[in-house]
C-alpha cells in the first residue's frame, strides 16, 4: 500500500464508486442522489484551483482503497485557515486501518499548507468514524441536533476538531 496524490484521470472513477456506495447505503453523506463523473470533474477542479489535497491509498495492484481530502469550511476570509475534511474507505476494505493511514497523511499535508484547524462533520451514530477521529487527536466541538434527514430519519451531526501544527 502506498499514498498517492489522486488525479481525475487516474482516480475519479474509484472515488466516485466509493462516494456513491456511501450515498446509497449510509449516512456518511447526507446526499440522496449518486454523483456523476461530470460532478467529479468539477470537484477535482475546485480541489486543484484551491490547492486542496486529494490523497489516496492504493494497493499493489493500483486499486484505490481509501481517500481523504479537505476543502472550505466556510467561504468567509476569516475562516481561510480552517478546513472541513472527508475520509472514505472502500466498503470491502474497512476495518484495516486504511482510514487512519490516509488521515495521518492528510494531517501532515495540512500542517505544511498553513491549516490551523481541521474539522470533521460526522453523523452522530457513526461510532467508527468518531473513534478514528479521537485516536487522531480530534476532540468533540459540538453537536447539532436533527439537522440532516435521510432514510426517513432526522440525523444529528457532531463536529470533531483538531488544531494542526
């Protein structure tokens, strides 16, 4: 396994498959509709334009098993040193420490890019993601009750934050 900088040409299809599986089967994303390859092109363009990393963990066969990235938390200038991150692991590869590995690389990238705070916005029932964030030194920053709706339920989100550097 090794870390790579993901590109649209090499990794968009794999990232799209991971995201669309999460949309269809979980509350990791509060989206309802699968994303398209055209939306992924825009997603990658925004990452490139703003110098936001998209880091992937690739196995020896060249298959993407996990990825992590970050982007804007809010668009106001005063928030420019705070980012909201995402980490996803292919459904067949969960439970092997791959999320932790790619997150450690993302945290290191954030340190070199002047990020001050990383935020994870996590479904409150996602105990696995909460545990991962706590292992990585993130602390609970607050809970927003019933701000999401998916699969017929009102969902709470928790904010986990880590000072970087």
